[in-house]
């Protein structure tokens, strides 16, 4: 009986231990669940990450919006007229200012320029026509009808003022604007200066171009096959050296062409030709070669009064010849 009683008590203790282990496991699981819940809660309460507000004042609206997007910030756009037409579509102000630390998703106030509110004609007399053209072009964007435009053709006259200087305008400054208006300009073509024709015969192309540029005259080139003179040198000119002519007049320069047998298999020799619009005064005109390998070289640069522009070239096949005036590209062609 004692043994049976002891066995029964042992079984009761084992049963009690199992119940205790179950409750202990339940408590541990409950504690783990509570800990996970607390972590999730604090992560949720912490909210979005913080970021630094970029500096977009003075930048174009598209560039500014891209920077805001990268920082996960949301712009709130306000429009305002500004003092300069060149400010159109640029950011004038921002709030908060750059460098501020904010939460991602914050709205940033951006004040964007609508350009200039034009109510009267400005005074353009004494300013350069090229600069005024660029400024007036900013008054319109897309398909909008410009409030102000320049009436073409522009009138030119000889003047002691620098070439391109606006001498007269109509309507005059201060005229009220109630709708689109075209302004007529009278522009200086500079003094009708003369220059002595340089001595070019016997010079190579590079030396001849340097002399032409230094003298300020306009030159047109032609080719002569074989004959007298070394290849790619000046064999004749008209007018002759020393003759005094207007800088707007043309000097005819003839170059001796190389024999086809002297060219490399990949080389091309020819005469570049392009008809330029007439200029009121000679301006710097440049011909460059963009080689197949990607390098670029200036072939010629001198003042040109417009009309026919020609220049001999000896370049690898596939070279792109680029003609520009006042650093603005006008025409390009590939030679083969």
C-alpha cells in the first residue's frame, strides 16, 4: 500500500509539473508577442525618415521638381511676376530654406517666376541688337503669341556707334501695350571702314587665313587644278596686295589643288560652299572639322559679310564640316 501511495503521489507531481511548464511556455510566448508589438508600435510612431531641403532658388522649375522628388518632398507652387524676363520659369523663393531638416513627405513652398508683366515699351536705344533679340524671345514660350516682337527686316545705317547698336526704335519707349506689338529698329552697321588687301600669294592656307583675319577683309576661295605653285597654297588673289578696299568687299583667293595621287586612301579634298544670308557688317564666321574619331579642329575663322562662303578642305572621309557665325551653328555636312 505504501508503494502504491507513493506512486500515486509521484504521478500527481508529474502532472502538476506539466501544467506548470504549459503555463510557463504560454507566458514566454505572450511576452515575445508583446515585445514584437512594441517594436512595430515604435517604428510606426517614429514616422518617415528625415531629409535635408535642397537649394533650388535660381534653378529652372523642372530641375527643381526633380530634386524635390529625389528627396521625397512635395512642392507647393506659387506664381509671381519678376523684374527680369530671364527669370521666367525659375525659382525665386523657397520655404523652408535650403539646409533645413524635415520629414520626408513635407510640402515645400516654391515661388516660380512668370516672367515680366509688360505694360509699356522699354527703351532699347543704345543696346546691342543681339542681346535685345534674346531678351524679347523670352517673353513668349511654347505656342504663345509674343507680347513684343521685332519687325523684320531690321534697318541698318552707317554710324560711329559699334556695329549692332540700336540707334532708333518705333514705337518709342513708354508707349502703352494693349496687345501684341512689333518694334521697328534702326541699327548701326559701324563705320564704313577701309583696309589694305594683304599679300596672300605663296602662303599656305593657314597663313593666308591668319592674314585675312588680321586685315579684316572678307575672302572667297576657289580652286585651280595643278599649274603653278605648291599644292594648297595661294596662287592668285584679286584685288592685288596693297589695294585699299572696304572691309565689306570681297577678296577672291585661288588655291592650288593637290594631285589626287598625293591624297591618302582615306582622305578627301574639296571646296566647302554655303550661301550665307547677307550681313549688314562683317562678323566672325568659322568652319570646323569634326573628325570620325571625335576630335574637333578649326579650319578657318575670319570676318564675313554674308553671301557665298567657301573654303578648301583636306580631311578623312566621314568628317563633318560645321559652319558657324558668332559661335552659333548654321550648317553642317559630312564629306566622303
